[in-house]
C-alpha cells in the first residue's frame, strides 16, 4: 500500500469551539477511504486542512512524501491534489461547463471529455451556464471537472449530496474507476448504501478525534459504530438498511 496523503495529530478550534483535537487519516493509491461521522464532527474541516484551505492549530499533513505544517492550496493542487468541497461550488456561475473544461484541458491536456460527460449524464448541459444547472447537474459537473483533472488524490466532500439514486450510481462508478487508475480517493457522505459499497477503508470521526474501522466487513461488525452512528444493533437490521 502506497500512502499518498496523511494528516496526523490535527487539531482545530473556531472561536473557542473545538472541532478537532487529534485527528488522523491516510489515503493510499488505488483505494477509496471514507470519513464517517455526524454533522459537525469535523470531517469537512479535516479535508479542508488536508487541502490547505484551513490552517490547523496543530498537527501536520504529508502529501507525496513532503510534510507541511500548512499546505498551500495552489502548491498541493499543482502536485495533483483536488478538493471537491460541499459548502461552495468550484464552478463559476458566469461560465458554461464547456468553458470550464476548455480551461482545464488547456492547462493539463486533453482527456476523454465526451465519454466522461456522457457517462455522468451531463453532455446535454455542456453549453449551459453553470448558474442555470440544477443541484444534481452541478454536482455531477463538479465531479466531471475533478475527474478530467486526473488527480493523484481526490478529496470529495459528500459527492452524493443532491444526486438522485440513478445518477449516484454513475458517480459511484466514476469514483471507483478513478481509484482503479491509481488515484487515492477520500470521501465523506451520509448516503450509507453508496458509501459502504464504494469505500475500501473507513475512518470514524468523533469526539474531535478519529478511529480507523478497517474494511467494510470490519466496519459493519464494529458494535459501537453500528449503535452510535448507524443507529442499529442487530446484523439483520443492518442488512435491511444496506439492501434499501
């Protein structure tokens, strides 16, 4: 396992409110790592710190073997880290999706653009200004931008939010293909069926810290995670939850 990204001993407080005290996670090439936790547990903050958007109070980030007390967003992005946030769009409302992709290909080279747009079901909105896209279309367009960039590491904060089940399946397959190509993918999300099926490794973000849960089987067997996060006690109930 080749570790591409590691965040270690990370702490962060906002105006006296402690969000993270000693958080840790790592992402390996070719694997999908899921950060699980309730709203407000610090998952998004941890991803923003890893991407350099938020400065930690303590701890460090290692990306491609280089250690940063505070990574610079532009520097790690140029090295191949792509952050897909949930609280703001990476797309300018004044430009079309096609214009965004033109700029991306001009800088990083051409990719399988048409096939990607068809696979994500957004080829028909390529000439539409991003301000006019629906929430689901916008999210899939953001995923298209991320995938066309061909990142070394993708941090995707709630990639399934606002996406209907049919399109969520397409996004899931696209992220899985990206990992198969060697990208280290880190994601968050509360859509348990999609996340559980996609991720290789799971990390529980709780009480300001993190707890590695292991693979899918180990995660579903973790009694405390089942009870406190999933809200289920029996394996039968959990199986029905996944089937739904």
